[in-house]
């Protein structure tokens, strides 16, 4: 019974792999078009995706480990754009 549960969880993680790859591919230019609320939501999603990628890496289900680096880069880009928007708001 426990084996089936683990298998179902593994299948769910594999389905999310495509979603993770798509989320990471969003460019900085397209992120700048978003509002602050949308950026905060994108940041939350990026952090959840990074957590999912780390779990996939531990389970040897992540096709390539460079996706983690790309996920971290996306989080940094979102933070940078949020800082830019807050800075321009104060001026």
C-alpha cells in the first residue's frame, strides 16, 4: 500500500517538471511588465517551484540539475525588479 502512495507522489512530481521548466523560462523583460502584486505572486510561485525542484533532485527525478540554478536566478530577478519598482515609487 505504501508503495502505491510513493508511486503516485512520484508521478505528480514528474507532471510538475514541465510546469517548473515553463516558469523558469520567463524573461526579465516580461517580469517588468507585471504589477507589484503580480510580482509578489510570481515570487511565491518561483519559491514553490524551487522547493519542488529540490525535492525532485533528491528523488533523482529531475532531468537536469541546472534547473535549480535557473530557479534561483529567476527569484533573484524578481527581487531585483521589485526593488527597482519600490525605488521608483519613492522618487
